[in-house]
C-alpha cells in the first residue's frame, strides 16, 4: 500500500470525498499531510457556471497524534468564479472545530479528556 493511500485511512472520515492528498512529509517530531480540494462544484451552486480560480492560502490544522508524533493537515481550499454573478464562491467546509486549529473529532476527544 502506498504512503498516500495509508494516510487516507488515518484522515477524518469523508475528507477524501472533497480533497486529495498532494504530499506527505515525515519530520523528526511531526507528520504533515497536504490536502488539495478537488475541482468539484459546491452543491449550492448547481446550475451556475463556475470557473476554477485556484486556491486560497493553505491552512494548517492539528489532528490526532500518530505514533507519538504531532500530526497536521495542511489544507488548500479551492475557489471558483460564479460567471453569473461575478462573485468568488467556495464550498461551505465545516471540518474545523470553531475557535481551534484542530479537526472537530480531535477537539471533541480532547474536550472529553479535559472536561
């Protein structure tokens, strides 16, 4: 099994439906999994003419540790131009826990330990 396929087993459930793994970096004390949003138009803009306009700056999100090392997801979100309205649009992506830089599942896990 390739490293990227194996990493897919460790990612938050459903994330590979909208993102692809573009790179995986292993450092002394951390893993970084790079994700790029797929060029799939958001459901709420079905029927609109959307043109891909690249990506927003990547966001670094902390996830569950792996084998005693910190694990981060470096996420690049896509943006599109709605040709009908002239506005830039993006997918409503609700995987990051509010007020944190961690995945929702990891934040719930930590809250259960602390609280």
